[in-house]
């Protein structure tokens, strides 16, 4: 019965152990006497003993948190992770780690939430240094007591990398050498001290094996790697980090790019430097910089650098990040970075794509999130080696200037990273949100030369058409006649009040060609002026007033006549003065709304003989009734009777 009870108890204990290990958070209470037996399990005579896990022992009952020694986060043959380490546990922890001598399988140790004094922390480090551990990590370490000089023995270690995150030093007054010298002289390849409010670090005392240093998210300044007793000596040469290849100093408080360059000048193996998220500036003004000649990758993103930064860059850099700075222009002829292959200028203030006069090997360019409205289409001509351009997320102005850039993408194809989703119109307002691939303008709208030539041709055609119409319709003649009529009317308005020029004085004004004057003198005038009625006719030979212009006399005679008789014949349409008289009579017809025109067709006029400028005559003959001179004598009496009736009117009695 007792054996069964013991067996069931063991089964229950193993089940609890499995459950706690499965959730990766096992609390162990290690008694002094049990710890002794734990140490006995790792015999010094057999360091290569095969074990599946570290035999951390449990007490029979779970103790309260106040009495818990530490918390096991991970427990395997190669890794051990412990938490909640205090001064009370240091002796046991050192005794435990002392069993993992070099050659043991344990390689990774992580201590989290450590709160110990300075000497205890150094003893833990010293024990780790002479164990089989290669990778030592600490998180949330709080040092509780005064920092004193500690003689650290760096010899015979298996350590390769140390990572310390969120380390807090509570001692406010101490000799900086006592703290920083411990870490500066560590003989390991990789060291990370991050997020620890560290304000300084010394150069190693002798040639250091450091290859990787990460001091990110601290409070380091331009005095890094200087002698603490000689801070006034700016950037003394640090010649002991000659094997360092990667240096990460992001999220600190560096301000001078020039001082940073001198800091690296003797790091002859340095390949990568991360100075992002600092306060770096460079004023230029001819200030010389001196970088490590081996530096090929430099990250200066998220600083306060302006255009002058191109005067202070490592000449052999291949990959350069200047993202999120204050750069508005890439000055040509300043930076000769012939090895530069990748350049990141995203999130700056650039208004156009930079040229490659100083970057002859450039292959990748990131210029996203700048102020580029219309990128230059000749970029790939000046940068023939560029294989990929990231120019998206800019406020593109969709206009003719952008068409060339869009056509360039269609020709090259694939060189614009993020096309087409990242390339969207921002201006004008009506096109906002449209992808550049969907933006199109006609060649005529964007080709200034073609537009000018087209406009010129249209203008010439229009001018030619107007000129042709003017000539065909004799527009200059009509303009001249209109001017003459206007001048005559203006003078009439300024005549003395007693002038009776506007009163009708004649029954009719006769307009005829000089070649038809025999018919007018022998037939028309005698037949109208003889007999009853006493018809008074106005004829230019006897009624034009000497001293006045012919045009003015014509206008006066037409206005002083009740009717205007036009004797039409082929000779009439060939006469310039007949044309004048017809024009003014027609003008009176419309201006006074009178029926004052009488057309007498003396001889038939073939249409082809009528000049184009006689379009009014054609219109009159087509719309108005005209009288034909009869060839038969028997019909002439009726002709004269009708004509006399047409001009019959009682004229006002002349005052003369």
C-alpha cells in the first residue's frame, strides 16, 4: 500500500513537471542541500557527459513568490534562460555556472530582470567568461551599489558575443574608467549595449578583436572613444579598433558629422556604420572630413543634414542612406563618389531627380516622398547604369512636362519601382488620385513647336481667306466709301443752321456711264424735263458744286434727290464712279428705309461681265423690279409715262 502511494506521488510530480515546462515558465525552489546534490551531478572529471536537460531540482511543495530563488525561462542542453536574479541568488548562480567549464554543451545564457550590486555583477561576468558559454545576454539589469575598480581576467574565454539591453546604473558618482574600461577591453568579437542610457565608451587599451559593436539607443555624444581624463582633446585617434567591421550608433545624440568621420579614421577594417536617428549636422564651409578608407556602407538617415553633407562623405562608400533629412539639392561637382551603387534620398526636400555626374556607378536610387512635381526625363541618360529608380509617393503635377517621364517608363519598362500604384497625380485638383499610367495628353497639346507651327498655319490660312474675301468682295473699296460717307455726313452736321442742303431739290439723280451719255442726253433728259410736270433732274455735268470732292458731290446729289435713276449697261458695270453712286444710293436705301432706287436696263448685261464687287447690283436686280428700255418705238411712250410717274413728287419751293 505504501509503495503504491509512493508510485502515485511520483507520477503526479512528473505530470506537474511536464505541464510547467510546456508553458515555458517554471518556478523552482532550490534548497541549499539540494543545490549541493545538483553540483555533484556535473562531475569535473567528465565535462562531455551526455545529458538531455539541466537537472534543476524541485522541492516537494510550491513556495510563495517571496521565497522563490529564480525563474527558469528556458532549460535545454545548449541554452539556459533565468529571470528574477537578486543578490541573494548570486552565490548559487555562480556555483551553478562554475560547473559549465569549457567543453560543456551549454553555449547560450540569458539573464533577465537582474538586480545586483557591482561586485556581484562582475563576479557573474567573470564566471561566464571562464565557462563554456559563448553567447551571453542580459535584459533589464539594475546595478545597485557603488562602482569600483575591478581586475577582470579576460584570459581563456569561450565568449563570442555579449548583448546587454536596458542596463541601469544607479550610482551617480563614479570614475568612468572603472565602468567603461571593463567593456572596452573585452576580448570578444561582438558586443551590444543598447537602450541603457550609456553616455560614454573608451577605446580599448590594446588591439581589440571587436568586429561588431552595437551601441544603439543610448546617450552617446561626439566624445565617444575619447579618454575620459582628456575630454578637451577632440577625437583623439582610436587606433585599437582596427578589426572592427560593423559599428551601430543609431538613436544617440551625435551632432557633428565631421567629428564622426574622424572617429572612424583609424578603423581600417570598418565596412558598415549606422548613424541614423541622431542630431547630425554639417555646415560645410570648406571643413574637411576624414573617414575610414574601408567604409563602404553608411546610414545617415533621420538626421538634420542639408545639402552640405555631400562635402563630407566617404569616397569609397557603395551604399549610402540619407533618408529623412533636409536635403533640397544634390550639388554637382562637389561629391565624387565613383564607387556609390545605392543611394537613398527618400523623405527629403528635393524638387527634381539628381544627376549622376559624381555618381558614375550608381545602380539604385530611392527618391520617394520628396517634393518632385515633374521629374526630368533625361535622368536615365545622365545615369545610364541605374537599374532601379524608386520615385513614387511624390506630389506629381500631371502636365505636359510629365508626359516625357511617363513615355520614358513605357520605353524602359521595369526600372521604376512601385509602378504604377505609387505614381499618382497630386496636381491639378481635378486629376488628383489618377495614376500616371492613365494620364494622357495629345501630342499637339504638349509639343510647343508643333503647336506654334499649327497655330501659324491656321493664322496664315485665316489671313489668306480673309484677304481673298476682301479682294473678291472689294472690301477695301467699301471701307473707303464708308469712310467718305461718314466724313461727308460729319461735315454736314457741322454746317451752319441756315444751310438747306438736306431739302429735296431734284426729282431724280441720274447715274450712268460716260459711254451711255448720248442716250441720257438725247433720250432720258429731254423726255423727262419737257412737257407738263416740269421734272428737275440732277446731272453731274450741270449740278456738281465746284470745289467739293466728287464723292461729296455724289452724296449731296443723292440726298437732295427724291429718286436715283441708274442706267444699267455693260458700260455701267465697268465704271468706277457708277459703282460709287450705286453704293451711296444703296446706303441711303437702308439708312433711310426709302424706296429711292430706279433701275433702267439699257442693254442686257451678261452675268460674267458683272464684277464681284457689284454683288449689291446683283442682289438688287434679283430682288427689285427694274425697267427695260424697249427697242420698239411703240412701247417707249408707256416707258416714259411709267418713269415720270415713279419720280413724280411736289418739290419744296426753293428760297432762292
